C-alpha cells in the first residue's frame, strides 16, 4: 500500500518514525508494517517524507463505518424488551470494543519499551506537564468560544452560558498522585483510525492531527489522550447516527454509549 502525502512538511514524519519503531523495534503485530519511505532531502535542509510503503492488510472496513452501520440498525430495530441489560442487547459489539481496548493498551505498552532511542524513551510525568496541558486547553477553549460568539445561534448561546462550568472543569484536572509516564502515542485516535480484520483490529494513520506542527505531534504525552479520543468517538458516532437516520430521539443509543465506554475502559485497564 503506497501512501502519498499531498501536503509536504519538513522534518521527521511521525508516521514514518512510529511505523519504523513499531515494525522493527517493538514488533507490534496490530499495525500496518512499514516497508519503506520516499524522502526529499534538499541541500542544507530538513527532509520531507513524500510517501510511505506499507504492507497491505486485508480488512472489513474501519471502526467508524462499522459503528455507524450498527447504530443505524439499532435505531431501526424495535425497542428491546424491558429489563434487558446492555450486555444482552449489544453483546457482540461490546466484545469487539473490548478487543479494541486491549489492542490500544498493547500499543501503549509497546511505546514504553526501553529501546535507547530518545524519541521513544518514556519520561516521568510531572506536575508542570499537567499545568502546561491545562494552559493549552484553556487557550483552545477560548478560541472555540470566540468562534461560537460569532455564530450567534441559540445552541451557541447555550454553550457560551456554560463558559464558567467549562473552565472550572479544566481547573479541576489535577496531576496524578502516584508516579506516571508520558510517552509517544497515536495522537489522533478514533474509530476511523482502526481497521476491523477477522474480529480483531489493525491500527493505522500515526501522522497525528494534520493541522498541528510535526514537532507537536511528536511530543510525548499521557497515553490516556488516545483513550479520551476514542471515548469522544463513541459520542460522535451516536450523534452522527441520529443525524443520518433523521431520528428525533437519540435516547435509545444512550445505553449503548455508556456500555461501550465501560467495556473499553475496563478492558484497557486490564491490558495496561
């Protein structure tokens, strides 16, 4: 599978760097193996990765498409009998999400292998890191609220009225009391970044968020950032399924989202 980049950026490409680490150092089996890369190296400048060559993995599509199709069937089906728990209703899907969580935990463990490569050596998580992250989140929240002020819709006004609640939640985030690590991680983790293959998962697209600078994408962070991204993806899938089905009531999907989050978190905790 030859992946060419439309936007060339100077510097170390995270997808090339991580793919090589997971393939050649960690020997992580649940990502696409890296075969090589094409780079442009200007005279006296930093290289730009033009393309990656990766092993092709047969699959049944990504987790996002699978989840949306599943939720559309849930919305079309008759309401489950009263008294049935979420495991009884969504058992097969929840089992699949437990597998995804296990692979996520194994990925994060692979990123903490002591290899001697400073780009991948895990580092102690300190209180100053958490304060820096909170400061960045505050800045991004202010930018988002400024956009909402320009929109002026009733929904935007409702969110703007919760400004104080939002910043109180940010301030309440405290550094962990025990020891912690910051390490490399996926960086843009959601249901669209995993391929379903024989009731298992292959993790793809380690380039991080394309809108962020390469240096920021390569920065070490709490691996729980990936976990938060996946939990948000469940919520996004719920509302997207409602919009696609033009359903006025999303409440039938609330028990699914709660159960999916719990299944993912419990399996991730066990895997790590």
